[in-house]
């Protein structure tokens, strides 16, 4: 059913950016240097009222810095990364989703990985179900294609960014942040939606040639105001 839009605004809320970085053994060397540079570039692009956090993962997952306004602390921990081990990508994404701040800020989860998941306990379906329910946008910067990551970005209204060389990482991190900051907030009161559960959502604009990125649906828990 077509919905009546209440408002469309450029969302002015501050960002809470959680960096979830693959620090498995394959990241060692020049790739790590470029990854640190990319993270540093993103931190420098944050505004005064934004916050950041750092989660690293190999076969083990470490919340190096919980969400904070102290960008210098995040930078210090970023430059202290020591790659080792295998990759528990899905487990790391689930923990990152659970760590999202429950406040009015907009949460961006920026995931970087250079390989496939080799050691997670959780299934793709379990993590994707959590992502659908969470108020978080996931942008992915990757080196190899991965169906799980494509689905993760899609169900949260995010994007995947493919790096063809390590030198691209800084640019892609910054572009992901800029796109998040430029997102519009669309609000509406759902009409004709009586059943709880998952409801598909399609956002279209009348003029052609516009690329729309939005969450593909939402959960109804009761009477609530829709957001996209």
C-alpha cells in the first residue's frame, strides 16, 4: 500500500561510527599500513558531536574502544593493531550490532575485511535477522566478494564498497562516511499495516535517474511511526 509521507529532511543528528576491522594474519604488511591510514582519515572527518568506536576481529574479537567522543584514543588503538589468526566475520558483526548505542544518534557500522569467514560460530541467517531488526546502517569495504556482506548491507540500507587495491581504502572509508552523512530521513505513519512482524518497504521517487538506497523493510511491534 502506498504510504503518505509526513516529512523528508536531511538528518542533522550526530553519527556514532563503529569501525569493525579485520585484523587476521592476511592483513599484515602494506595492507595494515593502508588500513590504519584509512581509519585515520575517517576519524579526522568526524565532526565535534560525532562519536567513534573500534572493534577488531580475527578468530578472536576485541572491543578495543567502546563508543566515545575521544577520537585520539580510537586513533591510538588503531595504530596499535597487531594482525594474527583467522577470521570470525559473522560473529564480529553480531557483536558490533549488539553494541550499537541506544540513543538518538545515527549508527554507522563500517566493516572492513580482506577475506572469507573461516571461524565464526554464528550462521549468516542468524546475523542477518539481527541486522534487519537493528537501527544501524552497515557499509562494507571489502577486498573479495562475499554474498553475506552483500546481504548485510542490503538489509540495513547500506552499501558495499570494493577495493581493487589497498591504496583505495582511505578513499572508500571517507566516501562511506560522506554518504551516511548525506542520507535523508523519511518519516511516515504506517497505514493499512495491522499485523506485527516484517513488512516490505520500497522507496521510490517520481523523477528518473535517481539511485535510492534504503532499508528494504521494517518490523511492526505495535503502533509506531515509520522511518527509512
